[in-house]
């Protein structure tokens, strides 16, 4: 699947089908899913009926201005892209929603990454 992530320009992106886009999907994940807390984010996971996992990201204005929120969302997508295969997150057939906490705005990428990887790892082991 890694090759399918390469676009015409050679960039690695999240394919449209693996993104949560509809409000109803977010609400279903919040209401029926499990919660996992960490220092910089809250992770919600709910089963889906698809053959792959999907990712949704939220960052409220409490986290900062648009450029800060966008940076945090880019970081989250990068951590997901780099660790979803080693942690077998695609095999879980679940919807993952990452709510970024305001405290993440002051974090370095290294701290944010290690925190989010630990959160994904904890969630992946509990799903198996």
C-alpha cells in the first residue's frame, strides 16, 4: 500500500478514502468508541465496516492560530503515515480520531511524536 501513497509529484499523502470527512463519522467514533488520553492528545477509536482504518484529526482554536493548528495536524498525519504499518493500524479496521490538546502547541515535534506513537501503540495492543 506504500506505493499507492505516492502521488504524481512523488509526495506521500493520505489517500482520500483513509480520511474521516463526515461529521457523522466523527460523532459515531466519539459516541461508540474507546478513549485513550495522553499529554498532547486524546484518541478515540471505533470499529468500522471497511477493510482499512481511517484517520480524523481535530484541533480547536484553543490550540492557537491557524498556522499552529495546521502544523499540529501535519505532524499528526506524519506520525500516522510513518507508524501505521509497523503498529498494524490498518489491520484494525477502525476509525481513529485524534483530538489535539492545546498543550501540544508548545511541544517540539520529537515530544509530540513520541507521545502520539505511545498512544497509538497502547490503542493497538488493546484492540488485539
